[in-house]
C-alpha cells in the first residue's frame, strides 16, 4: 500500500506494524503527532496495545522500562527538552538491557526557545547506551522503526530512531507501507529471555557491588559492538523481503572522490543534488551518509574515507567548547590511519535551530574545503548572519 504521509505518521505506522504492545506518551512539539496517531490506532482497534498517558517524559520512559521488564514490546517518542528530561531513565533502560524503541524528533535545545531541527538533543544522549539511527526520508523512517524492534530485541539494547523536525516530521512524502503479514514474518512477537512475573512479584537486591558493576558495563559494551553486525543482518533480511536497504554508512559517488562530504539526516538529500551537479562539472566530489551514530561505524568510515584527499563533515549540532560532534567522532575514527591515506578533516557547523542548509551553503563548504590544504579551524561556521 502506498500512502502520502508525514514523517511523524511514518513512525506511527512503523510502531503499528511492529505490533508495539505498550505505548507510553507525553506530547511535545514537534513529536506530538506520532503519539496522537498511535492513540487513534489504539482507540479504533487498529492496534492492540496499552496506551499510557503519563505526566512527563521521565514517566514515559519509566513506564516503558516497566513494561519491557515484563516482556512487552514498548515504544515511545519525544523531542528536545523532553528527551533531556528522560536522561536519567535512558541510563536505566540501557543498563537494564531493555529493548525499548523510541523515536526522537530532532529539535534544538533552549535557550533561546526554538522548536526547529538540531541534532544536539539526541547527540547529548550519546553516552547513555542507546543505539542511535538517523533517517533521511519518510520511507527510511517507517522501515527503520520496524527494523529497530528486531535489532533491539536481538541484542537487548534500546534503540533511538532520529529524524529532523519539520524537514521530515511535518513533510509529506509517498511511503510504501508493507503488508502486516509480511512484517509479522520478519518481526514475530517478542519472546523475552528474562522477564518479571507480575502475578508473582519479587524484589531483588538492586545495589551492584564493585565486584560486579564493571562486568555489567563490559557486557553492555560488548552488546554495542555486536550491534553493527546484527544491524547488517537485519537489513539484509529486510532487503530480501521488502527490497530496500540503507546501511549503517552509505557511500554515494565516493569511489574516485578526492573530496567527500559526510552527512546525516535530511541534509544528505540536498548534498546528493550538489554532488550530482559537481560531477556534471567533472569535479571529484562524493558523499558518505552516516546513519548509525551509536555504535559509531569506525571501520566502515575508515574504509570509505581513507584515501580521500579532503573530508568535509557537516554537523547540525554543537558540543560547546569542542565543535561539531560528528566531526570529532570522525577525526577519532581516522586518527591512526597511515599518514599517506589519512585525509584532512574539515568540520563545519551548519543549520542549527532549523536554519536551512541550501545547495548554496553546500557549494560554499566545498569551495572553502578545496581552497584550504588544512582546516581553517576545527569548527568552521557556515551560514551565520553577519
């Protein structure tokens, strides 16, 4: 079935097709339509799920953790300050190895008060132990939502699906919606290996002593490391069944490129257009799209970026005092490549607070990168008002 739907409703359809069993929700712009649509699906019987209206985002994640602990398939969605309010519970979800799926609609953090897109909210949670997957299109949003449940329940880790506010969340695109029976074959009902029995409750010692805590964190780290290969297998099966695949990292016209743009989210679509236009002028420019931020796809980026002369990383985010977060992660990934194959990494901060990143902005970035043998500074700001 084909439908023209906004990105938020692509998330809703994904959660419905995944047969989420508990949905815990608190509204926040620009996420609210995700849970509004799911509430209607629950109310009219299209989705057999328990819909919990809670008093805050902190409570929303706490409810998901409780539901997941009993073996239920749990889902929620949030954005910006709502995600920040969840921060404590995000650690509990990952540390407790709960395969919760959450959609985060990227929105700038205040002050100043801003409802438009910016990746700093999700990237501020990068050390909580959640897998993070960034989407470019509404079709990718729907597909990734379903695949996220399969991934989460295989490695017992929570997964965050991330999409840009308004550029995707409120923009309508044609989306292929898979048949429910086909999705059921890909994603059967959750069979939790460990779960609490609500009819026979027990309390266990919650304090983890120093002789056990490090082992728990090691197991979390090892699960993260396995996630890369599991995600590949999940996507291969999705492609076999539904004909689409995205990759943790995607290369576009990158084989012979001397200059590579590194993007995530919707900026990627604009970058594809710019790369095509530059190629028409016989310029060796290519693109690498990063979908998976956690765990960071180090080896794939090393293989794709190593050998290029220059790399321009576009960050719609900021770690104050350091610069763009994708840029810093990319520098670290390529740090110990042999000098003759290690490109110069140019980091650009763009599009904060929803500012548009146009082809003109990307052309300026390409030209500035080509004109500089070494980066001007580690965080070059482009598109700032004079």
